[in-house]
C-alpha cells in the first residue's frame, strides 16, 4: 500500500469517520470559533450599551444635538440671512436636487442602496490596500460618515481610542440604518456637512455659493458642492478655484461611470467654468436687509428669553433653527437698497465732497470751533470698538492715543467698493464722518407690513440704524399733523382761504417769537391751505398753531402713532421735534389707510425647526382720525407733488399717477425728508450727516426735495416696473361721505419748479 493509503488509513477509519484524537481537535476549534464569535458579539453589545464609553441613544439619533441657524425668511420665501453659531439649516429629501443625490452616491458610496450601514466589500478592499500598500479609496459608507458628523470623534485620539471610536461608528451606522430610510439618511448627511465659507449643511451652501435653494441646483452646481465636501479649503471655489474645477469634473466623471449622466453630458459640462457671481458668504454684516436683520435680532433675542421649549429651557436664537417669517419683500428690498445707493453714490455724495473741498472745517459746518471738532473726534474714538478693547486690556490712555495716531493696514468704505489702505485709526474716524447717511422704510397701506427697510448705507462700516433707532428733527414733514387738526375740527378744507401774514407768539418766558417764511411769495394775501402746505409756508403753520395749541397738535400726532416725546411749544409747527423715520412713516400711512393707524409690522410668524408655529403676529389698528379728514389730507398732500416742493417727481422723474407726499428740511439743511404715499404703499426717506453739523452749505442740495425725494423716485420707478408686485397707479378712493369737490383750488401761476423749500 502506498504512503498515501497509509495516511487515509490512519486518519479515516470506520467508513470515513474521524479518529477520536481528530474529533477532539475539531471540537476544540469549533469551541474557539464560537467563543470568538461570542466575544465579538458581547463586545458589540457592551459597546452599544455604553460600557466602553457613551453611545448615542435612540433619542439622540432622533434629535441630534447640532447648532441650527435660525433663518430670516422674506414674504416671498427667500432667505434674507441667518443668526447662527454655525450657519446650518436643515432640509428634507424632497427639497434636494436629484443631481445632488446622484453626485453624492456616485462619489462617496456607490453601493449605498445595497448595504445596511457597513460596506464589507469596501472594508476588504481597504484591508487589501493596507496589506499591499496600494490605496484603493476609503471604506466608510455615507451612513458611517453621518455617524461621525453627528457624533464627532474628537481630536488627537490614540490608536486604541481611534479603533474603538471606529467600532462605535459602525454600531451607530447600523442603528441609523434601522431607524431611518435611505432617503432620510442622505438628507441628514447633507445637513451635517461643512462646506466652508461659514456654510454648514447643503441649504446654507446652496444659498451661499449660488443664491439658490437645494432643489434648484443643476448638475455642475451639485457636483461642485459634493466636490467641496471632501476638503472645504482645498477645493474651495473661492480660495482654490483650479482645485475646485478639477475635483468638480472628477465628480462628474463618477456620475457618468455610474450611469447618472452620459459621457457626452459630462464632456459638455466639464468645459463650463465655475460661476461664483452669486456667491455671498452669509454672515451678520453682509447680504440683503442687514439693518433690518439687526433690529430684528434684538427683538427676537427678547422673544426667545420669554418663550420656552418642551424641556423647559428658553429658545436660543443661534442654536434652535427657528424659521422667522418676515414681511419684507425680497425684490422691494433690493429696489430700496438700489435707490439709496444710486442717489447717494452718483449724485448726492459727490456733490457733498465738491462743496466740502477746501473748507477748513470739512466735513463740519463753519460755525464749529476747532476745540468743538476735536471733542467730536475724541468722543468718536472713545466709542469705537478698538478703544474699548484696548481699555479693557489695561492699556494706558497715552498708549491708546499713540496707537490711534499710528498708520496701520485697514479697509475703509467707499461707494466704489472697499479700499485697502494705510491709515491711522483717528484718520479713519475723520474719513467716516465725511459720508452722508440715509434711511428708508416702505410699508403696505392696509396691512402695515414693512416691505422694505434700509437703515443705512453699509452695515459693515456704519452700524447705527436710521429707521427705528435714530431720531432727527422732522422739519416740514411735521406740518401735516397741524393741518390734520384743522381738517378734523371741521373749520377748514383744502381750499379754505387763510391770511399769509406773520404771526407772533408770546413764549413762556415772556419773550416774543415770530416765525419767518423763506421767501415773500404771495405774502400778505389770502391763500388756500392746499397751496400753503404744498409750498410749506411757515406763516400758515403759525396761523394754525395760534388757532389751536401745541397740546392739541401733539395729541393728534400721538393718535397717529408718534411715540417720541414732543415738547408743547409753538415752534413744533415748523418741525423741531425729533422723531424716528419708523414713526413718521407709520403716522403718514394713516392718511392713505382712511384714518386708521396700523402698526408697522415686520414679523408674520415664528416656527420651530420642525415647522410648528410658535407664534403668529398681527398689527395693532386704531382709528386715529376720521375717514373724511384722512381723504382731505391726501388731497392736500397731492398738491405738494402737483405744484409744490415735490413737483420734481413730475417734471424730472416723470411720475404722472396720483401721489401724495411731503418734503421736509430742518434748520441749516441738516436733515432732508420725503414721505410719499400711493394707495397701496407708504414710503418714508431721510438723509443727513451723522451729526447735524455735517450738512450742505446751501439749500439747493440740502433741501428734502434734493436729498431724500430722489431716493423715493428711484425706488418707486422700479416698483412700478415690476407688475408681479401688484402696486398699481390708481387714485386714492374717495369716501362716499365726502361729496364731489374741486380740490384744485385757486393756486398761484408762479414757476414752482424754481422753488426752494423753507429751512423748517
């Protein structure tokens, strides 16, 4: 018998049965194998229940702890901005572009639909690559990457800790697969990814890079976002556009490889450059409606402190992903910001620079002394963030002063774009004072919805709000309150004739005060009230104030929404009170709203991150004046545009529809105002320097008709050019209680186009 036969005879006897000693070894091997399986199973069970460190519970998976940005959303559904620690916003699967899903699966996890959280084929490939030294791609599935994103590993882990953390991610991935659908996992993953540029999650990324919603992304945009995910800095289209282009095209190639795109499509799309024309990094100081968002932030912070979640803690504006629905119309806000920029950058600011050139006190008026100007600069320095930080750091005042006189690299504002320059902080303060500022608020007549809000010229450099926070003298825009009192009492109508003669008041201290007109047009004659208001005649305002009283005028102004303190003195008839643009616009809206004051409102509702409505908002409404009085006042203020201080709306800007309004110019041309009304919209504009001593030297450019009215005109031209906004050129509706009447009255045939408005 051969040796081979002896072998089988030795080990296989009794018709192929193993000998006893062989059975022992086989049994022992199976015991060891079963023991290893039991140990591995026990390890994962213990790992799952947290014996080797905390593991996320099902509740944690249901509600992962991530900082969700609260979104400020316009009335037409566009994101105006966010409040965040991390600029992260969640989106659902059905809100994602199919190209985005295809690019993600093709690039990160081609077998995503087939595995249950762990791709064993990919693990074997990686293991083989480690043994052979040939890298063949990563082995983590999308679900594992989601587990890592939801529950980060931490930094500088030791090798054993890293391996243990990896096992935890496996367990978490399996839990995720058991508790969520594949679609939910894809959406959760894209919600947790950092795309750079302060964009956390695909919704923030789509808004940041393309000003789009995720569902609107096309193939090349989707491929670029998935390319960025791999390394947000290395593949940033802003910092490293060449790397980003190569990586994007690689993602496109992967999409073709897995039959999501044809090779012809990929070849065509790969030739396209990366378009970053719509890029806007979402931060607190840039984007649309920055001043509005800051005013809103203060109100929302207070709201959050008084409203509580189910766990008893107050809402956090920066972490809880609130959805804040506002009244702002995205297009109207764009038009308002355009109007402010167009007038100030192209006409008003250049004219101011020309007038200031060569003036010793520029940009301040000549009536200030050098000591007064130095004090202004010193006070501005002490209010600056730089000064406050240095004082908090314990730096001496002498050292701070020296630092403020030392040139350093900095960016400064200009209407042509930011300027990189070398300038001392003190010189930058002087430079900043040379700019004129503006505020605009536009509200819907009947609802009170604030549709546009521009608090200043650039929030990054000038953070003070000139709509709600700032209070300035209102000039002749205060006169309609006085005329309203006259109409309300029933003694006068727009065509009532009154004497255009000086009126003298005896003041509380016994002194006498006689307001003066700016010119002698029709002085000594009887004139209709409509002409008097249209031409802002001071004698007539004084006449009406003498007939009634400061207290009566204040009372009616308060009924129309003016909350600022107004001194009960005769001079208020010329517009000396300091009132915010927010209050003035809301008060004037009462005229267009048939005598009902409606509170200007900026919010409609607040929702939590799941879309549950936490609170809805409706404006307060109060009947302030009669319907008849409101209509008569509208007719009075039509005269301002037809033949008075606002006539340039006709001859220069070409408006031929019914418009009511009032210009205003304060003492020494420090403030320019215009508040204009059409049946569906009331819009107020203010323009001036940071301080009253920063002003035009002459009335030609310094009056409200030159400073503020053109902004209203540019804004409304764009409004009317967009029919989708629904703002019509109708006339104001006459109440049935007002009989037909010719409100043209007997006016003057003088050339009002040459009129210059009075100082008050």
